[in-house]
């Protein structure tokens, strides 16, 4: 470890909810990180199982592990915000309670972030890791980090992509902005306002929109640094996702109206919802309505995203590992 990297404490933040079967695996991968100066902060979101007891047992043997418990369930946004508030490190990396991170993840993301700061003079930046998602039937999907290839998404243009698919030519958006692969300086989270506790889904998108509107840069590491284990849960239902996406649109309505895309941003989530809810007739009607109002953007959005979604769903259904 070089003298210039040794002083920095990195907080690994792990939101935990009803994860008694997986939290030990996540903690093992956090403890195995090659970065020497680390704290592992687990925030248990009022789990109804023995998650907290599992963490307490591991913490008894590893002083780097610290447990904070919510008395009442606050959801993903509130739990991630508690981590931001409680973190002691100058840098903060998020791991999920059912994922595994490679031992070199912290070192690799730190090197990428600090190198980018030195090269560009940009301090308001978030670094995302590439990884791999494994589905219950064995299908595997490569997750490419945003900004891990030229050009780097940044500023309001990135908010345009998240809110109404306003893509910039040449920008590499990868697989988006999942919090489970995120590292940034803690001051970056503070400046942007952290995570909004009102969001129980898409809290990562809301954070990314605010970071983008503040002028932030979105960089990534091409190396596979984590394994995500896909799960199905009640809070991931199509309806809950729709409600969260519409809440995101309303929160950023002023910006969307100034850009002239509020209507589009408000209607597209319904197309997604009807697809995932299996209401294909209503999906077709919603899509035709959008095509009539915004023919060019709707056609481009649908023709780029729909074939990928169709192929992805076939692989999940068939257990294809390719």
C-alpha cells in the first residue's frame, strides 16, 4: 500500500433486511477486501428474522463490523441514508446483503475514482463497478458499469437519460446506476443530499438524477468486481415499481417541464408496467398513445430497449447461460 492511499478509511455500507440466509456471505466478502483501512457498517432495517443476530455474532469476532438497527422499517432509501449519516470513512461503498464482492473491489474503485479526479479536476463523481447477475434458474448476465468506456456521462445530460431516455451519442451508459455497485466520497453524498427516505424503490435513480443535475460525473470500472444474486420479493412487484417511477417523475417535474419532456416521462412507466403485469393489450394502447405524441423518441426508445428485454426474458425463462 502506497503512503498516499494508506490514510483513507473506506466505509462499506450494507443495507440489511430479512437476510439471515445471505448476510454472512456478504460480510465475508466485505471482510475479505484487500483494502486495509475499512469499516463495515450494517444497517438492519427492522428485520423480522435473525439477520441482526447473525451480524452481531460476526461483529463479535471482527471489530471492523458495526451494526445499527432501525426500530421501524424505513425501506431502501431510508436505510441507505442512515448509512450515509453514520459512515465514518472518507469514501463510502455500498454492498447488498445478498451479493458478493471480489476482494479487490474497494482498491479498484478507489484507484479509478482518485485517478479520474487527478486527471480531470472533477471532485463530484461516482464510481460504479461492473459485475455479474445470477438468476435462480442459473442464467447469468454481465453487468457493465456506466462510464467504464468512453465517453463519460455527466451533468444534466445524464438526468435526461434516466428520466426520459435522452441519450447522448457516444456516452456509455452500461447497466445504469445500481447502488450495490457504487462508491463515492462521502462528501459527494452529502453535497447531493444523500438518499431520499421516501423512496422504497428506484432510490438509486433519484440519487443519480440529483448528482447529475449538480454536475456530477458517472465513471466505472470494467473489471467484474461483484456477483449479484437476483431475487424476487414483494417490494419488487410491477405496481410498486410503477409507483416509485411515477414518484421520481413528480419529484423532478420542474426540470422535466423545463426540458419539455414531462409528459413523456410520465407516460413511459405505464408502458413498462403493463408489460411486466402481463397486460399486453393495455401496453399496446399506451405505446400507441406515446407514438402519437412523441413518434421519434418513442420509436427509438422502444426499438432499442424492447428486443433486448425480449431476449433477456427468454434467457431467464429457458435458463440460458449465454
